[in-house]
């Protein structure tokens, strides 16, 4: 990814910037396409991980669908050639405008997160004189073994319809004359590396599907959400996520209805590895016990360490030699503004270039202008050729 030629080109670009290696993304997409086809699974890319135009162009070119969590994401997906019949829309707090926009554009499915929302979708679809295709997002009450801020499928999380409510709903489904109920949806969290979690999900879904079947309700679609994690510790070694094991686990465990279409919504797994945040060292400063490498990127460009205590591998692109330990911190006026603690780097100097790896997902999309900092630009590998 970082050849001497590329590093040389970096030296003439103002830092910080996000660097996207589109060859890495293509490699990921072609592996995902091949494996998902083998299983006959439909993949929707979760736009919220990264919605930059060149990235969306590539992903839609591979024929994948889109998973959106706002009206603007639906709009963006349509602009970048994701067809409406492959767009799904989730979110606990959809506005009336967003719901109507989704209905007007006849997207594949609205993933509905509560009974009150179901009433609203029905009403808005009636106004549009349409039947909206809807899947019920269920909260399966499962532990995802990931950071608690990115767990979404426990019963005390705000997401989805809880199992008790789902049971009551089963009897009233025919009340919704402007809704075509096509399936079930679930998404239990993000950065899930313990695949056993997905096995528990599949088993729970089998029970729920059985419950509906006993009432004579058969769904055409089942959407298992996203959440497949990546290896932030060894990104160079394990650049491709565990797609094969992930899909095989569902294939072996899940008991879908005949002809039921299976969908996934992957974000991080697809785009995280193609991005790096490139930053210059401003100062190396002795602290009381630690040495600080103070760099020109911080929580404004990458909030994940501050928000989720997330780990990103950091490498020094310009200095080489024996390692020392640094706390790599940003310039923002917050003590939570760090990119990495106890990071082993070759002896690091002012003006060295550092790369913070695996920042293709949930980095640039979460950037802020706190401290009135400028938004860092994106640079694509093809521009450096
Ligand atoms: C965020 C999100 C995803 C994608 O999650 P990843 O961990 O990036 O794969 C999928 N579905 C829904 C509903 C989401 O909110």
C-alpha cells in the first residue's frame, strides 16, 4: 500500500488527509462478490461507513445494493447508481419526510423499528396511494461481544421491535392495508469478531420464523444486517474480512423458508481497510512518564479512539529504526483527543509522516470542525499515479 513512490508523493500534500487505496477496495469487493454469489446472498453496502463518491461508484459498479439510515443517504445512493430495488432503509427515528421519500422512490424495503412507526408508514403510504414494502427490525436480545456503544441488539438498546411486542403484533398484521410485510430484519451491532454471536443470532431467528410460520405468515425476505468485524491489529496480514466463515455459518445454521431471499448489510468490512489517515508529527514532547508524539490529526478526523476506545494500528512512514513507545495525540483541546496509546514506533521526529491504518470506515463520515479546524480532504490512489 505504501511504496516509496507513494510516500514520496505524500510529502508534497498538506496534512492531514484521508488516503484511499481503490485497488484495496476492488480486491475486497471482488472477493465479496464471488463468495456472496456462491451462497446466493444479497449484499447491501451500509453507506454510513463511508459515502465518498469514488467509493460509492466502485461499490455500485459491482452490483451491490445499499443500506441507508437517512433520507439523504437514500438520495446519495440513488445518485450513485444503486437502484431503488436494492435500497433498504433502517433507523429508529425516521421523519415523515424521509419515510415519504422512501415510499415515493419505491425502494426495496423500509426496515421498521417500532409499532408506532408501522402505523405512520401505513398512513403515509395511504397518502401516496401505495403499498410500502416493509420488514420488521427485531431486537433479538443478544449479546454481541463488542464495545457497548456499538451493541444494538440487546433488549435495553433503542433499536428494533422487542420480542414481546412482536408476539402481540402477529395478530394485527392484516390491519395494515398499505403495508406489504415482506420480511424480518435484524442488526445486532458492529465490529463483531466472535462469529459465535452470529450463530446465536441465526438460532434465535429460526425460532422467530417458526413462530410466524405457525400463524401462517411466510416472509419472502430475511435481512441479517451487518456488523462483521475486521482485524484492526493486523490489517496488512488480514486485509480481507472473514467473509467465507461468516456466510458459511449462516448457511449451516439458518433454516430459511423455501425461496426466501437472504440479505446482509455490510459497512466496515467492505471499506475500513482501503483507508488510512495520513498525518505529520508536529512535536515530540516528553511527558512525565510517556513521550507524546503530537500530530496534526486528532479526534476531529478520527473520533473512534475517543468514542469507543478503539484501536488503530499506527505506522511511521518516514523514520525507521529501533522502536520507542509513544502516546500519539492530536492538537484538539480535549484529553480524550488521542489516536493511540503506548504505540511502538521507530524513533519519531518532527515532520515525520504517520499513517493511521484501517480508517476507511467511520472516520471521514464522523469528522467534525471542532476548534474550527478545517475538514481534511480525501486523496485517492488513482490521483497519485
Ligand atoms: C451501521 C449499520 C450497518 C453496518 O454495520 P457495519 O458494522 O459497518 O457492518 C448495517 N445495518 C444497519 C441497520 C446499520 O445501522
